[in-house]
């Protein structure tokens, strides 16, 4: 199941959909998606939890303090996370809920529910979503980010993501963004390049606040 990342063909295929897509891709240029496929799933999921509902800088700080607990290695092991003192994890900046979540990820890694990287590369997208989103505190969106950024899967559309749906609303000049269900249905037509489609939709130019609408000038 190892798959190739998105190629320049993705931009060409998306640009061929209609004039709106062609204009967006002409403006943004080639897809610049840059996955980091060397991280083990355990590390990738713990990192994702650290950033949940936080500014990037806050997530960076939490991870830096966590890594400082184990300075002799690049990232703590699942056993070390399970054995870590709760107070020490709280001092890193993890909430009680997040501590429960990362310990659940660690336990699931040791039991084999969270696969190692070589095994994950062989598993289908749907199986990984089902297995990993069943973990407490890990939703579908978090697993999709793992598929996009850690496994470099080329055909993932995070339909629940506000940025994707809002990007599509702006691209098509809609009054309201599509629902996640509608977004998933619309995105079927973009397969097998849905990861690239998400990359472009995240970057649809947003209106400048306070700007005078063109129709009013």
C-alpha cells in the first residue's frame, strides 16, 4: 500500500476541472505540499495532540519541554510516556485530557493498535482512519493530518476542516460553506489528487477585512 506523494500532475488535473480551479492554480503555482514521512505514528500522533486547539508557538513550547525530559533521545518512547509523572507532564503544558490522550496513544502503540511506520505504510487509508480515530482524543481530522503529513498519502480530503470548506466557498463564491458531508461528496471528483486539492483550498486568498467590495467601487 505504499503510495507516491502528489506530483505536478495533480495541479494539472485540478486546473482542468473548471475556470475557478484553473485561476487558483495559476495564481498559486505548483503544489508545495511537504510531508515529513520519517516520523513513527506514535510520535506523529503525540505531536498532533500537543498542538490541538493551540497556537503553533504554544504547541512548540509544550513539545520542547516534553523533549527536555528525555535529552538523550530524539523523542520519548511509549513506555516513557506511560511512566512519566503526571505532574511533570502538566508542567510541560499538557492538560489532563491531553495527558490521558497521549498515554492512550502510548498504550495502543505497545499493544499494536497504533502500528509502526513500516506497517502503517502498508495499511489502507480507511483502515488507519478506523483504527486510530477509535482512540480517545483522536478524531478523524487528526488521523487525516497524519495521513497527509506523515504518510504522504496523495488522496486525502479532510472534509471536516473549516479551512478546506471555507476555501471552497470562496473559490466558488458561495454564500455558505458546504457541510462536511457535502464537501466529501464534492471532493470525490478530485480523486486521486484530493491531498493537493486540500493544499490549494487552504490557500485560497481570503478577503482583506475592511476592504471595499469590488461591486461597490
